C-alpha cells in the first residue's frame, strides 16, 4: 500500500485532536521534572502555589495538583504545611544523576536519536540563518558568552551551550526558532549534553562554539550549520554508548 | 556627498518619521515627568516610584490602536533604596507574552543569584543610551527576555542632577510597525526597503528582502554610519551607493529608506 494512502485522514485527525484533557498533568509533571533535573529549579527552591502554578501554565488547578502529587511521589518535591509551608524542590546532584540515567535507560535508541535529530534541525537551521544575519554586535555577544563559559563542571559547560544556542537562535531573528530552542533545551538538553560529564567533551563544546563563531564571521551559512549539527552528533553518539554501558550494569538488570 | 533625491522619496521618508515621532514625543514627556518626580523624592524607592510609572504608562498602553505593546522604567543598579535591580515594565493587553490578559506588569527576575537573572546593563537597549546619553532605537530583534516577540525597543536615559539613574522606554511589535509603514513605502512605486542604522531590514516592498536580514549593499554601512553616531540628532544627508541605490534618512528616527535601482 502506498505510504501516502490515508495521509489526508491522519492530518485531519491531528487538527481535531483534543487540545487539553488527558495528558496535561503529565506534561506539567514532565516540564517541572526536566527543570529540576536540569538544575533550573534548584534544591530547596519554593515552587509557586497550586493556584499560581495553574495560572502561570494555563491549566486547571486540579491538573497542577495532580502534577505536584506525581512529583512528590518521585521524590522531587516536598510539601510542608503551615505558615512557611509550600512545595519545595528536594533534589541534590546525586538524585539528578540517578534520574537522568533512568531516563536514558527508559528511552529507546530510536527515541534518543530522533530527539537529537529534531534538536539538530532547529539548532542547525538557526546557525545557518544566523550566519547571514549576525551584526558585529551579535558576534561580540556570541564571543562574550563563549569567554564566560565555565568548562570546569558539567553544569557550567551545559549552561554555556544553552546560552550560546539561545543567542544563535535570537541572532537568526526568528521568534519561532527561539521558542523551539528554549522548549527543546528543557526537553532534550539534560539528556543530550550528559557527555559534559567528561572534560574532553567540554573542550569539544568550546571548539564547536569557536567554529560556529568563525563561520558566522565569514558569513558561511553551511559551515555554521555543519559545526552545530556535528557537535550534536558527537553528543548523541556518546549518549547511545552510555545507554549501552548503563544497560550492561547490574543496576539495570535488577530493575 | 550630496545627491539629488526625488521629492517623492523625501516625502515618504518624512512620513515614516512622522509615524514614529509621536512615540518619541511621548517618551520624552515621560522622561520629563519622571525626572521631576524623582528629583522631588528625598530617598527614591521602588515602593514610592512604581505607582508614578504605572500611572504614566498605563493609559497610553491601553489606548485603542496604540502602536506600543510595553513601556516602563528601568532603574540603574543600586539607585532605588529598596530594589537594587528593578524593572517597572508594563505590558499592554495586546501583548501575547505569558498567559495573563489585559494590562499587567512584567514579572522580571530581579534576584542576581537566580539562574534566570540577566544583567540588563549589558543589553543594547541599556548599553547604547547609557554610553551616548541620548535616545536609542534597538532592533528589530527577538526579545526573549521580555515580550517574547519580534520587537523594536526605544529607550531614553533618565537623569537626576546630571547622573543617569535609569531609563524610560517602550516596545513596539515589528508586525504593527510594518502594518503602518508598508503602505507608505508602497506609494513610492520603486522597490524600497526600510533599514535600521545597522542595515537590518525593518520592512520592504521587495519580497526578497526579509525583515530581520541585513541589507548587504556596497557602501551601505558607511552611508548609515552618521545615523549610528548621531542618533536623535538632526538628520543626516541622503547618499548614493556605488551600485546606484539611494539612501534617505528618515528624520531623526535613526532609520533610513533604501531605494534600489
């Protein structure tokens, strides 16, 4: 049967699929989990109240409550009663590492590669367009972000990548690419840049930034895209390898 | 170099300027009032000054058909006694940022220890007017810290006793500006592109000239240099580029029209 058969029906179905309802609590839960694991929400930080969270995310209060209960069950959030009460992030570095490892194990190789491909599509295109649209000021701020990068820790190296990629998206002058970059940083960033645990990969990330900056300076759109997507490719190769290591470890067998 | 420019081209440049001038005049008026108000305060604080700003910018933001989507005051670090880093910035109901509706205050991160904190004194809309002491038009740019959209920001320093204590300004969506300006550009009958002082395209009648891209023409950067150096001052002269394109500054807006041959 030709692949195209039924295609119109499928796209039609997507248009009229429910916008809310089932799955919203999971989306809220995943968003907050990613933020906690990525260190955006820090250990001990107080989360907004249920009603405030619901308002900010545009979901019902029961949905926000459901998500908070799930986070509590995962041990990522602690709720205290009383005058100084509220929900607090309880997540140290070890817990974050364990949680990320669990996610690497849970996602298939296909999903990991697909996630990185999606991210490469966004980041690569942003770099390509940025090469054509960067002003001298833009080049200065990109170089500045690189100069401030802290390559002595995994978190520092990852934050530098995040900042740099966000600036590249902004330089591309596309609100949509900026939006997608931010969304994918939250979703894929913590996983994709797990390789920043190793110094050699942190050094490689710096090298990639310099290559991108040079390509942009030379108005070399293809070069800027290539340097960006090659960097993401090395990261996902490390990740696939890490998945194999985790799967071979006794912990994985025990689960 | 002086070039002879079509009267029609000059008139279009004037009309572009007269569309934006009311926004400049409004900000200048805000600055005068805010400076007077701050000078009268023995110890300026966010608690006492915020209501003054809100009162000033609220009504213009909500006016029907308003070009502006955000406005307010940003304090110099350490100036306000009770808020070392402070943005008193308001968003109009037309602003699509966040989930809120109606006129609302921007929820800015003012704690320097937070991961989301950004030192705004490094950003173009602060950096340039702080250096030149005069008005600056930033953008078009994607304002991912504030309005989350494709924006032009106009900022003017606020000074008390000769010292800059902050700045007052406003945001405009590039899409709204384009809606106002493109019909004017079309009247010239020639391919015509409006650029900022860095040569970045604001809007164009030529479909190949994308908003946000840099207009790369020989000699354009040099022709625009006076606009960058003397922003807010009397207008620069028109110039002809080696390729035959004519560059016409739009009054004191720091924008210029480029008529390609």
